[in-house]
C-alpha cells in the first residue's frame, strides 16, 4: 500500500514540475505530463530497480495495474464533454457536428485502408489484408482527453472549440461502429466466414445500451440532486454517479448469440448530457467538478506516458507501417474535416483548423488494438497503434494549441500566477 501511495504522489509531483518546465517553452501541460510518465516508466527511472519503493514503474504490467485510475479519469472527461451537448448548442451546431463527426471518421478510415492495402499488395509479408482493414477503422478514433485538457488549460472559446468538443464525443460512437464492422470483416477474411451479428448487430446494441444507461443515470442524478442544497454534497453526489456509471459500463452479458456490453465514454457522456440539460445548477457543478478531478486527470496522462512501449522503436517493420498509418491518418483527419466542414458551410477558420485539432489519439484506439489481438498478426497491429499514440500524444496537443490560437480562440497568455490576474504580454516594438 505504501508503494502505491508513494508512486501516485511522485507521479503527481513529477507531472506538475514538468508542466512548469513546459510552460517556459510554451508547450501544453498535457504534453509535459506524458513526458513525465515516460521518464518515470520502465525505460528510464524504472530501470534503476527502485519501483519496489514506489520510485517509478518497473514494468509495463505495473503501469497497467493502475488501470482503474485511467478508467475513472476517462469517465470524468466524458461526463464533462456531455456538457457541450446542451440543447441550445445542438440547435446551433448539432447538424454540423453529426455530419462532420461521421464524414471525417469515414474518410479517414477509407484513406488509411487504401494506403495499407496498397502496402499489403506491395509487401504481403509485412502486413495482412485483415490487419490493414482493422487499422483503418482504428484510425478513425480521436482522444477526447488530450483535446479537452488543451481547451481547459488555455480557456479556449469560440465556434471551433464548441464544434471540436462535439465532434470528439461523436467520434467514439462512429469509431465503435467502424471498428466493429471492419474487425468483423477482418475475422471473416481469416476464418473464411461472415458473421453479421458481430459486424452489424453487436456494435448497434452497444451504442443503444450505452446511451440508454447514460440517460437513465442522468435522470436519476438530477432527481437525487433535488434533495441536497449544499454545493459540496451536490458535487459529491455527482462524483458518486460518475464512479457508478464507470463501474456499470464495465459489465457485459450474453443474450442468446449476442454479446452485450457498454462503451464507458458513451455512457458517461450521455449521463453528463442529460444532467446538464435538465439541472438548472449544472454549470456551477461542472465548474466545481472540473477543479476537483484535476489531480485524477494529471495521473491519467502520467500513466499514459509510462505505458508507452519504447521497444517498438527497435522494429523497422512497425516503424514502416506506423509511418504509413500516421501519414494517411493525418491526411484523412485534415482533408475529411475540411470536406465535411465545407459541405456543412462552416466558417473558413473551422474548415482550415478543425482537422489538426483531431489528430491526438490514445485510449480508445489502444482499446480497439487490444481487441484486435486475436488476429494472426494482432501483436503487430497493437505495436503500430502504440507507435502512433507515442507520436500523436507528444505532438498532437501542441498542434491543437497552435490551431486554436491561429483560429483566434486562445488568447496568448503573459506571465500567469494564481496570485495575480493574467495580462497578455505586450508585443515588443522595434524602433
């Protein structure tokens, strides 16, 4: 127990200290948390053999033992993103968000599929057709956590930010359907049979069950909030419900031949959406909750950094496939966002910058890659996704910050302190 507490406290302290260093070079805090995790991980500090005392992580398995923290953090992140789906916002941007969310994901999947299938025909010994199709679907997923952290840190605000938060939330549902269908086809190619239940029915059942459970939890949370007048007690109840929905989303069961499960992100997002639309004090509660869960979010990114497997950098084939995957996925996100935004008549700034803000990729993609492990070369699929996560998570947040700044939705900060009000730095004049 003492090792656990020491390790968690050192992870928090390391992340916070790294964020100070990142601020000096104008990097987003989320990038510094990931770097701090890498340094604490099994490839740096973990090699010193001090993990038994709580100093660093001695192995990837040890990092994975903290998985419950990752799940809880994702639950809170999804719950907060649900706040963006207020009816007032949906009336203004709902059609655009759904159209852009679906189109950019589909275009990304198609472009990555084409690139990797061409690589398969050129070098069938490097990647199978089944793995190429599966990686194409995984490419559609975007990391909501990194995006939200950048938005919160720099207090980004504007039409691009609002659309971005809606799209990354919709992305989970779209990615789930694309992955389930593609993975079903990949299995059919390897086994010589097509299973319509796993390709079409199960992903739809998962989405419906997740949205239904989330809506029910949101309604129940609102009903119970009425009985409490203290701000701290209402916040405590909200925390309890997020933990409850995270736990329930891990349940799975069988109904005849159909495997029924829940999407953690969809359940918690729907809970937040319903609650924020029917509770008159939800704005205040969301603000207080966001401050309360800040340490959990820091731990989430430090653990994500520690979990990055640097062994994959020694495999030239993984690097080759990873380079093709990253290039085609980046092209898909940027071009897909541009085309879909143009089709829905978004502003030129949104058309230009939305795709870049959708590049970060992490937890959802890794979950899909873990499920793809049953393919004949599933280990290679996981390594390619790990490589892309390493690149996207270290570079993506900075690109998201630069794009939001260029779009005019982040105000450049001066020297900030919790003790003094922030004032943007005055430009230096040269006479």
